[in-house]
C-alpha cells in the first residue's frame, strides 16, 4: 500500500472516529475509504472492524464525565454485546456474502426513526436505568449485526439505549460507544486470525480514529440533544437509503 493511500486512511480515520463517536456512523466514512484504496469488500469489512477499535479507545478517553456512574450496568451490557459480536463475526466467516444485505437498510431506517421517537417512547413507557431482559435481547441482536457488518450499529445501539434508559443523550451516547466497542473487540479478535485483514490499513485507520473519536464526545457534550438526535437520525436514514439502493437496484 502506497504512502498517499496510508495518509488518506489516517484522514479518513479521523472522520470515522468523529462521526462514530458522535453519531454511530463511523463505517459510513471508513468502509468506503478502504474500498477506495483497493481493498476487496470482505477484506475491507474485516480491516474496518479491527481498525475501529481505535474509536472505542478515543471515545472512552473523551467520555469520562458521561461514563461516571455507569460502570455496573455497562459491565452487564458489554458481556451481552461481546457475545453478540462473537456470533456476528462467526456468521460473517461462515455464511455467503450478502445474506443480510436486504434487511440491513430496514434495520438502520427503523433505528433512525426510533431515535426521533425516543423521548416520546420513554414518556409513554416509563423510566428505567437497569438492563432489562428485553433491552438485553435487543443489545445482543445489535451486537450480532455489529460483528457481522457494523455499518450504523452505533445508531441501532443508541436508539435502543436512549429509549430504555432515562438519561441525557450524551450519557447514552457514551454508553453506546463502550457497548459497541465490546462487540467490535471480540469480532476483531476473531478476524485477526483469518488472514484477511490488511494490517498497514488497520494501523493507519486506527491512528486517525483515535484522534477523531477523542474529539467527538466534546461535541456531543456541547450540542443540544434535540438537534443532535435529528442530525443522527437523518444520517441514519441517508445511509439506509444508500444501502437499499445498492441492495435492490437492478
């Protein structure tokens, strides 16, 4: 891989880390960047999953105020998402490519709409702070998807957490980064031994994502929740439309 390509991936990593920690849409930036430098789709997916561990590291470092007081429930949540991520990675390596292609746009669109409705749903269905069995099952399903492909898995997780937990969007966003990071970590461990990762690209993308994701929580902390929720939701709908076009266009 050439030096210009690696520098391009560092810059893309900054964008992916920033977008991922703020909106859960890191792969919207990083995955196309990997395809642009010549990686085939499966290798790009595997490389992307490993490299975006940097997003979790940077987001955790930048979100310490928002993570305060969430340790116990995050332990339980991360155990669930790690198991889901392992299953998703296994599915990717053992099923034909494109199995989830048709359903993914609908999952992302549904999550985006759920983000818009989150405050109303909390108001109508009570307040919670613990990880209920239903929320745990939802997190497990999101983590399976995250380990398999991952584009907008953060949007799915943020929609879930912002609906079932009564707290600020910034705190739910911080929890989302850790929960999806646990799924990503286990999937990355599985993928690291498949031989399909492009390691120079992993390093370049990871370095950029650490910086971008470290800056992201500061933005979430300062931007009003309602406009940010709308922005994330619109970004999710745009990605859903793009993936639907790719899946169903003849």
